[in-house]
């Protein structure tokens, strides 16, 4: 699902220690260190890159530190990790409230040289280093990194960390359940606004307002705005255009969830039928393409075409798309405990939209139920 970057880049930003306490990150770090030892790596270097000032992928960094800021993380076999910011010193006080990592230092443009100094301080003067995010660097920062780490052997650790992150830990599921309550409340508020006589624009705005009020850090909303297509807010659309189809994705504590609905609810609801079929097929070891086929099989031709155009969803967690899309031709298998956002946008005589976040399990995926803290 393609949505516009929001004008408001950051909403609620605070580390909820009740949801993700320090010992959760300690367990993740220890698992990483065990794999480093197994691969004969002296340390791990994680780079959280950005493009034109917009964060491209914060997932790996947030998984290990909780931070969603541009920088470099160094995890040695022993001792405390260190985070080197791509910014200056002004933001460090705020960053220290967002993470369990105690050693945070400014780096700016010299961040990779500071990384070299930190390696030397830990008596890691050569050998093999694992890297995450390095292959995604633009040419100029990649050259600076290679120059700073001349004499070290750099080995990609991306796949190893991806495997560790695939099956969601209990506290990750808790975070996503909290996010699920945010997006469901946002969708329900939009439907209530429309049912009470508001127009499509008012419903879309109400969805975002609700999500922001519920402490979402990032929010994406698409709605039917006078045509079959789903659109973001692009200016006031006069009049009511039924049925209203709305999709909301939001992020809380780094973790994403999504929800969608149609008002008035159609009968039959083709989109909901397709999502249920995919949920039943999402068992451990199932191929993504077979899950997609299960959903497409219950749709008429026009609805299947629109479903493919918008995407059928995929793995979700610290990113809206964590790398395994549910799509024809995708032979990736699903891990037990992985979370999927399954969705369908069905055009046709009875247009509809549906979405559900589920946990891959034997006998069919289980719905991830929203959790509202009192």
C-alpha cells in the first residue's frame, strides 16, 4: 500500500518502559552476540541511514536500541554498546530519554571516524565485523565508511538479524496490540463521522486526529475520495461519496499496525472474504505465493485486479513492510510466529476494503487482538 509521507514527521515520541523495558533489549543484544561468536565476528556495526533527511529504514536500529534516529551502533563481543549520532550534540539529551543505551556520542559527518576510534578503544584493531544497513548506504557515505574501516573485513549480518527478528517476541506482540487498538479506533471514528453525515474528507481527517490523540508517532490514512481509488488528503473534497472505504496505518513505540473498513458494510464483503482465506492459509512454512493464491481464488476478476494493484500485505513489525510480501511469485516461506498484515482492496459492483494483522501459527494464523491500556 503506497501512502504519502506525512507533513507532521513526528507525533508522540516517548519510550514506554512498561511495554519495552531494558531487559527486553538486553535479551536481543545477547542473542546477537551469540550469533557474532558463532560467525567469528569481532563486533556488529549497524547503520541507520537516511535519504534527503528522511529516515529510510529504522527497523534494525530500533530493534536493538529503541532509537529511530540516524546514526551508527557498535556492539562489541563484551562491554556496553555505543551509539554514534549522525547529528551534533544538541539532540543527545532527548535521544538519551528514548533508549536504554547509556553511551551516546555525537559524530556528525565524522561519525564513521568516531566509529573507528570506538573500535580502537575496545581493542578491536582488525578482523571481521558484521554489518547491518551498510549495503543500503548512498555512494558518498559508503565511501567514507570504507575509508574509516580500512583494514577490517566487513561481512553482511543483515540476514542473520532478519532471522532473529522474524518471529515476534511477546513484548513485540504487546506493542503491536497497542498499535492495533490505535488504528482500529481511528477507523471506527472515521466511520462514525461519515455515518453521522460528515463527508469523506471529514472522515479521513477524523481518522488521523484520533490516531494522533492516541499517541501514534506516525500515521498514514487513505480513503475513497470520490472515485474507486484510495487517496491521501489532497485538499477538500465537497460532498459525500458512498461507500466510504478507509485504511489507516500507524506506529507506536516503533511498531506498526493497520486496519481498514467499508461503510456501509457491503454484502457480500469480497475483501473480508479474501482476508479470511489468506489467514487460513498462513501456516508455518507456507509460501507467500500460496497465501496470495488463497485470497485471490475467492475474488471475481475485477476485485482480484485491484487487490493485486494495492498489494495483499506482508510481514509487519518495525516497518509497514518487513520484507516478505504476500504476492504471486514470492516463494519465501512464512516463519512460525511472524506477524502479517493481510489486506484486500476490492473494486467492482460491491466495493470493499479489509485488513487484519495476524500471527502465523499451525492450523491458520491467529488474529492479533487490540489491547487498550486503562
